[in-house]
């Protein structure tokens, strides 16, 4: 049987799933785990399950042609063959794509830490990541120099964002750093980076701006053709890091009418430096509640991500600046009362609706000096260094 996917149970351990090519298996059967280089492990089957619609049904025996799930073989993994110990023959297998993108998962240390989630300690986060690694074979989890931080590598932003969203719904609080591309060196010492094959379908009038934006990101056009209904299909080969943060920009450039898909292509020599986010961030200067009066006065500074009565803290990012630099502002400033003015007129203010970022959009937005704070109830953007004075010193030191 070729193992095609994995499952896990807290009671019976790792579960290998696949179709029996020949022979039969029952609880107590001795099986060998066979890889491309021979036998890598052995074990006894403890339970055998057959599938009935979406349910697993325990069975005493399974034969050739059955799709089964069996437990008791800890060394089994996707792409390996489970065979008889007497005749360990390997079936034709497939190669699992290696991770191309990594993120740092840290313990949430913001002023709002522990207010919304239940699982907030590094021990709990580590246990959850290691459990995910058992069944998610394209995922890689590494320890770092910090006991509170883990490097998690996967096949792209979507792969890792699904894990983040799952952990968030399970009650975990996390601080996520900007995605980083995993580089390699070949035998000659040349630095290689992953390249994606991108297919874009867009209306003809947006072709020019898309080709220009992709060119800035070191993309090379490989094909261009016309589709029905005035649509154009353009194909590129682009560095994986060139796609980080581009989906949001692509949606804006095509007015939501474009379709972008990409798949890993190969590794090629490093393409050079790419442009980063061209806009700055609107950063809060002090903790409190957002006030409509303050937001109304600051609307010309950029686009806000928060609405009135949202709790904020110093160093939290509440919007995107219209300029190329960060702007520190006070969104908690209230109107002073006097015999000529009252606070009741705030109700008549007309604010531009805030731009609510999804998890994927937030991951694309953050820069190297920023973090994404993820809790069961909220997604917040923040600076790594919350104190404005320390942040300014760090920027000056980095520039020097």
C-alpha cells in the first residue's frame, strides 16, 4: 500500500491512509515501511479502518482494492510503501515539494496579550506545531535561538495562513513575522531562489499596468495570448518573494476583475533586490479607544484599518500612510468641552469606512519591522518595537 495521506489521533497515534494494491491486512499484521533506499522501519498494525462516506469504520480485515486507514506504524509517511515484512517491495512513489517560504511564529507579547485567547504560552504553541508537523508533510518546524519563537516553513502564503487560521480558531494567540523566502546554494556556491510560474487572466485594458508591475518584481514573460470576451492571458516566471504582498495590489490594479494563479516552477540564480512596500504605516502613539473626532481630523493622512471605539495601544498600526514613511498619530484625541462646543456633535461626523484586512492581506502588508498579532477574535498589525523613541533609534542605527 502506498501512503497517500496521514491523519493523527491522540488515542491511537499516527494513521496512514492509502489503497491496498495487493494482499490483505488485519490488526496484528507485521508491516515494513519501504522507501526509495529500502526498509526504513517496521511495526505492527493496531487498528484497521474502512471508509463509509465521511466516516471511518473499524474492520477486522481489509483486502486488495480497499481504501483503508491503519494505525500502529509510527515511521509511515506520505510517499512510503507499507509492505509485508517477508517481501518488502516498494511501489512507484512521488516526490513531496520542499518548503519555499518561512515565517517566525512567536508568543504574543503585546499589551493585549492573553485577553482573547486561551493558549498563549510557548509550550502550548510548540506542542500544536509539532502535532501539525506529524500529518502536514510539506510543513517544517524548527527551533530558534529564542525559546518563544519557532520558524515554520511551508509551500507558500496560503499553506501557512491556513495553519494560522486553524490555530486561531482553536484559541491560540500568535505574533507572526513577515514571510521570508528560503534560499539555497548549488554545488558551485551560487545563491538560488525559488521561482513560481504565474498565470494571469485580465481584461485587455489592464495589460499594460500588470506587465509593468510584474517587470518591477523581476518577472519574465513567457507567454501572452487572447481569450474570449476581451480577456488576455499572460504567463510569467517570477521569484517567489516577488509575489509577497502583490495580491492586494493586483486586485486594486485590475478593479477585482483579474485572476492570478501560481505554482512552484524551479530554482534559479538570485535575481537581485526587489522593491518593498511603497507606503508607510499609520502608527498609534498612545493606548486608548479610537475616537471619531480624531479619525475625522486625520483622514487625509491615509487609509484607516480601524473604526471608532476600537481599542488600540502604542505601536499598533491602524492604517496605511499616503506617504512612503511611517506617521505616528493620536487616534484617541477627544474634542475639548467648552461653553461653545459639546461632544454630542461627533454623531454628525461622516467617516470613510475602514479597510478591513483579511489574514492573507495582513500578511502581505507587513514589513520586516512589523508583526501580525493573531488572536481568536482579532487580527492586529503592530511594530516590533512598540516604543516610538526606541523605534526611531533603531531606524537611525539601521540607516547608519
